[in-house]
């Protein structure tokens, strides 16, 4: 359940033209909860940043001049993503650039898929919202995720925004984790919390079907029986014997 939400910024659009990564940002989730751990570097690409790319992310050649090369942070990056699931919007783009950077270091470094699995949220969004715009900004609007601080694209900021979007797309954060902010595992989850209900907790109301509702249900089952040419699945389940517990 360890996931790394990842984004990169680059000097341009194509590795075939020798473009390089200039920023990598990673934001860690564990059991769908942010851990507070991040991995973030600006990188010297040893080449000029395209004007069009600079207009998108605002990162200049002068700013990158004293930054480390990818090779200097490669091992730390691999250690951070190892055995995790990478959550990336338009994953082929970012993974393609990361694989290119690793290839420049030598064949022994392998590829991203040698260290982690990859989930593409763009593919997921297109399946969930066919025919609609599914850029990160469009998803922020659709899922009411605040991206007001996003004047320029930035790898770590976009990874944090994507984490919020991903959690919203997949059902929210707290609803599925059943976790508390108290003790438990190292991620703060407490699997026993669900059992420790307050003593003064109100009893849940038990609502039973009325006679008219039961009659309507039976009439519906009869129509299903007729259509199926025999007992429908609901009746088959009702007819299955209940296994007795042994001692």
C-alpha cells in the first residue's frame, strides 16, 4: 500500500531530441495517507531549456546552473521509489524521461519498472470520464481540489495536487483507510480503532420493511422467477442451507 505520487519537469517534450529532466518531485502515501515524506530536486540538465518549456514551468537556465546532475541523485531516487506503486498523470511521458536518464548512466541502472510499478491517472481518468477534458487542472475543477497556488507547473507541487485528485478519484482518503491519527503502525493507522466504540454511543436504529414493502418485494421476485424460468438468484441464495458452526 505504499504509493509515490510523482511528477517531473523537463527541458522540452522529446527525449529523442536530447531533452532532459530538470525537476523531480515525489510525494509519499502509505495506506492512502500522506506520510510527510517527499523527494524533490532541481537538476542541471547540461543543456538549454526550451523557451516553450520555460513558459510552462518558469525554470530558467541560470537557476539550474549550480544544481546537481541526475546521476548524483539517481541512487537516492531509486531507494525512495523502490517497491512502491508510482502514481503519475500521463505516466508514459515521465517514465520515458526517467528511463532515458537511467540509460545515460549505463545499462546496469535498468528501467523504472525494475524498481516500482506504475499507475497512470490519465488513463484512469479517461476511463472514468470519457469524452471530457482530463488534464490535471480539469480534474482539480471536477473534484474540487484547490490548485490556486499553481501559477506555474512544478514537480513537487503538482505531485501534491495529483495526490489529492487521485484520492478523490478513488473514493477519498479517510473513508477507505478506517485509520485514526493515534497510535498503531508506523503510518499512524490503528486497525483496532473500529472495535473501540464509545460506551455512550447511541444504539443504531433497526428499520424493518413494512407489509406493503414486503409484498412489493415478493411480487418483484415472482416476476424474476417467471423471466428466469425457475427460482431467481435471490431465491436460490435463500434456499442454500446455513452451515452449522462446529465446536
